């Protein structure tokens, strides 16, 4: 492995306090993910997969430990800096697609670009390229409810990659999909890591899905298994 | 897509709810403007030029105590006084009506133009009024209301004097601040069984505004130690003493307005809270995509403000159009003469709408600020 590390997690813990009890969602996890890697994160429900993903993606903060992404210690960023950082560095794909129902496929993909300086033709080109990459250019004017689940998830992937972020995170993106759609989605993610050099983290508990990755790690009760 | 179109699409997501919210703002602001305009109309002292030159002289003890007719000659001799007319409220009920629906005053027709110069009436009607002691003139508003015209007879039964009279309309005037009253010969009142030798008030026309203070002072002094002491004051001051009676109504109208505004705050605030709560997860997604709090605040504020503004435009606009173009005298059967939607009232209503927009966005904004992405993503649709 010669590629530089993109994500470096060291002794990261996340503890939720529920009254008297401490729920340890992550227990001193250390992990390094390199550029272009497609990491599959597996583990039973409640093992801390989403928590780990959220910390790496900068939407949650660890109780203790380090999380550096592309050399930036996320701890040092305040709320609004972190928001900017997410916009430029992270593409999110969720299990529930989470498209905005009143916006067309095109507008949903455009959404992250409203925060950038990109205007006019450049913006249109970028949105159309993203939609073409997921094979939905002809559906750009459809509303989410006019699309199948698989198509919705592909629009969500287009939205995640439209800002050309180095890091893509996907939390059980195939959980709500039939096997064909799941296959399509995973193929796109794989292509993104292989040919676009993006670092992809895929949370799944399906071994077949995990097999699309270049490496698989297992979490159990908040701890990383070797 | 622009930010503005995104906000519009969000606001129109639940069209029925948005419409109901806009309508409730519109209706409430219409009511608010109407109440304010009516209140202003009711408490507005007359501001015409004539009023500035008129002095009202009444009994110092009470407005219902009469004044002796011989005072007239004394007042007429005071320098600066141009004309003096008796002015007695007849308190008559028209035909078989239960209550008084317009006021009638007995006065001196010869001095009509001198004292009440703002009344507009054809020359021949002035002459006819002066010539016939049983004649009267009637304001256009009342004439229209009862479809009365020149030559018609007006039977009146007094609630103050033990008499009934029948007057013939010699003219119909307009152009005064209150085109509702009926005026007739004081001589006729005396002869028909009023109280000869007594009048209710004197209306005095003064030559110039500069002489007003001196003349009122002189009139007050002239009867200072007589059996009928008087109180002379400008017509405006006289009207204002009536306005003071409206104080309670003012308080009442203000309380109604307060309740309306308060209800409106509840309606818009709950509409916005509902609208945002439904979109909690989407707002969390926007946060994940890199939207900062201030951008989400702006979305919420713009949506809330937009709904309130739209309601305000409809409500205030309707009030303005209606009161500017429709005949209020007709609509209210002569209770109100004009409804003027002043810039001040429009400003107040707009301010209410603006505050509404801001207040309604507060609770949702706070909720969105507090929400973490992780927590927001967990909320179900
Ligand atoms: N807000 C919270 N409060 C308390 N416990 C939480 C909270 N969020 C997650 N947890 C707990 O943390 C653990 C890991 O959760 P999660 O990362 O969502 O697991 P996974 O995604 O692997 O199913 C679970 O035991 C869960 O109950
Ligand atoms: Mg999970």
C-alpha cells in the first residue's frame, strides 16, 4: 500500500450517558484508511458501525481519541467550519435515500452546489456529469416518488459525488434495495473508488455487499476485531 | 435552482396548510386595519378650516342646561365676532323610527353660509331655505339613506321638547365633515312649542384664527357673574370633549386588536413548527451536506416571513382597496362617513406581519439549531 492515509483514527471512543449507565458505542478504535481504498465495515446491529462512520464524516464527535481526515484534525473545527469541510470533503449516502421529495432528481443533486461558488453553466455541467455517472441523465426531471428505490439511491449517490469529494461514506445503502438495484449501487461505488480514486467507506451487514470492497473490518460491541 | 425557488418549493409543500395560514394572516390583518381605521374615524376631531374659526358656547354647568336668548346681542357686540347663531339639538325621531338615526339642529338660516361655509348647496336652495320658516336642509348621506329629495316632508317627533314638527326639504347639502344632519329655523322651533327665549348653544364665527383666543376669553367673561355662565371653546376643543367619551371604546378596540395579534402569533407559530417538524430529517440531511445553521435559519425565516408577507399583502391590500374605492357611508348606513387607510395604519399592520414572521420562525430555528445531524437522521418521516 503506497497511497497516503486519508482517514486516521486513534483510540477513538464514543460513550453515551443514559442516566446512571454508560453506553459505550465505540471502544478505543484505531483504524487507518488509505486513499482509493473501499473499506467495508461489518458487524451486528448496535456494534457501533454508524457511530464510527458519523465520526469519520464529521457529523458526530468522539468522546475521546483522534480523528484526522486528510491531515485535518476534525476536533479543531468549529460547527460552521465542519459544515464547510463536509460540503467539500464528504459525500453521504444513506440507507433511506433521504432525497428532498419536492425537488427533482436534478435539483436534489444540485443541492450541495448551492453552497459553492459554482454558477450557471459550470454548475449544470457538474450536475449532469454526476447524473450521467449513475446512469440517470434521462430522469433528471423526475421527482423522487416517480423513481424506483434503486434509482432514488443512485440519485443520492450523484448528490454525494457532485462536489467531487475525496471521501464517500455509505451507511447500509443497499438495506432497502432489491438485489439487482443493490448490485448496481455497489458497482457504482466500486467504480468511484477504482477509477476516480475516491476513498469509500461502506457500512453493511451483508457479506455479498462487503465483497465489493478492497478490505473488510469487523466491529463488535464497539471494538474492532482483527 | 436558486435558493429562493428552493424556499418557495418548501413553503408550498403542504399547499392547503400554507393557504390556510396565509388566509388567517390576511383575514386578521384585514380586521386589524378595519378596527384601526374605524377607531381613527371615530376619534378624529374635525380639521376643516371652518371648524378652526368656530366657537361653541354652551352652559358652563352642563351641556343640557339652556342659555337665555338675550345673550346673543351681547356676543354679537364683542370685537372679532362675525356672526352668532343659536344652535339647538332637536332630538327628533324620524317618522315611526324607534330611535334617532340622524341629528337635527335648529339654527339661524341667514347665517348658514357665514358660519357653516363648507356646506355645498345650489344657490336657489339657500334662498328657499331662508324664505320658508318650515323649511329644512338635509345632509346628502341621510337624504340618500331615506331616498329623500327636495320638496319631501320630514315628520319629526322630539325626544327633548314636547312637540312634533313637519319640515319641508328645501335643499340637500354636502361637503361638510358630517353630511348627515338636518338644519331648520330656530324661529320655527320656538313657535312650534320649543322653549322660546332659550337656546341650547351659540355657534359663533370669528373673523380670524388670531382673534380666537381673545374672543373665547371675552365671551366667557361677558357672562361670568350672570345667572347663565357660559363656556366658550373652539369647535375642535368641543369635539374633543366628546372624543374623551370614546376612551373606553378605544381601550376595547385595542384589546380586541391585541387578542387578534396574539391568536395570529399562535396560528403562524404552530404552522411553522409543524412544517419544520415534518422536515426535521431533511434538515439533518442538509446539515450533513454542509448547510450551516445560519443557512437553515435563513430558510426557515424566509418561509415564515414569506407566508406572513403574503397574508399581509392580501389582508392590507383588500382593506385598502375596499375602503378607498367603496362608499363606506353606504356600506355602514351612514354610521361612518369615510374610512381612510393611512400610511401609519398600513405601517403598523405591516410591522405586525413582519414580527409575526420572525416570531413564528423562532421556535423551529431553535429546534433546528439544537438538532445534531445524527439525531435528526434518526427521526422518522
Ligand atoms: N443517542 C444515543 N444514546 C444512547 N445510546 C446510543 C445513541 N446512539 C447510539 N447509541 C448506542 O450506541 C451503539 C452503537 O450504535 P450504532 O453506531 O447506531 O450501531 P450500528 O450502526 O452498528 O447498528 C448502540 O448500542 C446504540 O444503542
Ligand atoms: Mg447503523
